[in-house]
C-alpha cells in the first residue's frame, strides 16, 4: 500500500488482487475491513500530497481518489457477496444431503422393523392356524358318510368346526389389522373415542352376547389417531371381555378413562 499510494507511479491497481483475495478467503465483513484500510492509505497519501491521484486541481485529485475508492470497494464487496452466497448454497446442499440421508436411514430402519414384525407375526399366525385347520380336517373326516357318528356327535362335531372356523377368521382379521397398523403413510386425525367405542359396543349390545348384562361407557375424550384402528382396539377389548366372562354370570363391561400425562389417557 505504501508503494502504491506514496509514490508517483499509478500502482494503485496492485492493491485490488489483495482485496479480491480477502473477499474469496474470508467474507463480506473482512473484505469491508480491507477496503477501509486501503481507503485510509489512499486518503492519507492524497492529503499529504503524495500518490498517483495528485493533480494540479484539488477537485480533480479528490475525484480520482473517490473513483478509485468506489470501484475498489464495490468490486471487493460484490465478489465477497457472490462468494458468500456460493458458500451458503453449498452448506445448504450439504445440510439437505445429510437430512435426506438421515431420513432414508430412518425409513429403511422402519421398513426393516416392519418386515421383521410382519415375519414374526406371520410365523406365529401360521403356527396358530395349524390347530383350527387340524380340527376342521379331523371333524370333517368324522362327518364323512360311513364314519358311524351319531346325530348327537354330528351336532357336536359341527359346532367344533364352527368354533375352529371362527378362530381362523379372528386370526386372519388380526393379520389384516396389523398390516393396516404398519401403514406409515396414513395421517392421524381427531377421533372422538366415545363415538368410536359406542359404535364397537353396539355389535355386542344388540346380539345378546352380554348374556343379559350391560356395557357402560363413561365420558371419553377426542384424541388424534386412526379411527379404524381405534375402533378395532375397542372391538377386540369387548370381544375378549365377552369371550372370557363366566357363562353363568351376565357380563358387565365398564369403560372409563383418566389423564396420566399431557397428550395421553389411560382407558380402563
């Protein structure tokens, strides 16, 4: 800077590469500081009557100095802005790539867990289905002509075959419910639990499955969830309550809830 502004030769352009280096290497703030330092050298030299901007007319000298300062500063700041925008764009792309990789890894892990769950459940369901299939085959053989079954035994065999078929139906329905539950693209929506539970309860209250008993629903809140899955949940609970009740005692099912922590309720 001393050689460029304190001599008579027009060497001020030698400082421009340094300004550009500061703009490329650092940023707008550092480039602005470098421009300020360069202007300080140029102004101090011109005020002292030295440098390439000295002319016979003081106004001409100031005009030359102002042009140099303006061109150098604008050039450096524009280059710094372009470089910084490019740097920010690269950082944005890197963040987007990292986020995409994280999401892909997360989705891959979810799919892997989903496949493992489905495989485990399929193996269990296949094992459970073997028993009702064997019963259907066994009692079907006993019902063949010439098996020697009495009318009373025939009725018992048919009832047992129907029980086995119903059990197979429940297992198939459970498999379908699990497949729907693993659908990660289904959006959640506000679900009035009381209406869903009442809809599931109507099936048991209307067909005499309670054995003369009753099903009582207390106040239930509205939560975000899958209406079909919540309806299936209440249906399974009511089914278990009816299936495992004492046959000589009318069923009495009471449903209530309590809040244990924000965003969650316990259904009893």
